[in-house]
């Protein structure tokens, strides 16, 4: 165990999970609250899934107006915003 602090930057999830306990994010030029690496990765993964679904819904909406698709699109946008504001 190392009693101090090490600052590292990496996009490699496995590396982060195996070497760190906490993660900080710089967003809008500000350091955000610390969260566990796993929580951050889960949020990023959920965000990617939602963005993929948004793309799918938008492509289906190109065929013509559809209230059900519009409702699904609005719900996906709401979920995306909620994740981004965590």
C-alpha cells in the first residue's frame, strides 16, 4: 500500500479499475466530486447505450411523424440529461 496520492490520467477502464480507488473528472474547467471508478464507468456505459438508442429512434422518425417515437425520444433525452447532471 502506498500512503500518498498518485495522479494519473487514462481512458483505459481496466487499468483504472485495477490501480485506483477514486476518480475525479474535469468538466467545464472545474474538478467534479470524486466518484468511484466503477460508478463513473457505469454512467459512461449507460450514456453510450442511451445515445445509441437516440440515434436509432431519430432514424426511425425520419420515416414520418410518430407520437410513440417522439415520446420515446423525449424520455431518452430526459435520461441522458439526468446522467450528465450526476
